[in-house]
């Protein structure tokens, strides 16, 4: 694993990281969360994956993530997902 960029955002209690990691195929969000959490010695609940980008024909993927100090800080800062309205017929 190679860290390309790491910025500590003190105001939002998180680290904004970009890293490169080699996988056999696209790792998916859950695997990427686990890898980032293991590297920063935290739980996957404190990690938000923004994107996983791979080049054609390569096995190296760029992972953009945010690592929060705690799960409570993540709940405060990250936007909530919207709930879809049910359409009544």
C-alpha cells in the first residue's frame, strides 16, 4: 500500500487520504473499508470510501477515503442518506 496524499482536517476530526493498493480485481467498498481501517488501526465504521478507481489492464487501484476519529464524529459530519418516498397508487 502506497499513500499518495494524507491531510489531517482538525476541524472535522478526520483524515482525508488517497492511497494506491494492488488487488486482483475491483475490491468493492467493504473490502476497501477493511484495508483502510487496518492501516489506520481503527474500525470500518469510522471509514467512508469516496471512490475506487482503477486503470484498464492494471491491478492497482486508487482509493479515496475519509478516516474519522470516532463513529460519533462521522455521524455528525457526514450527510444522511435520503429516504425515497413511496408512491401510492
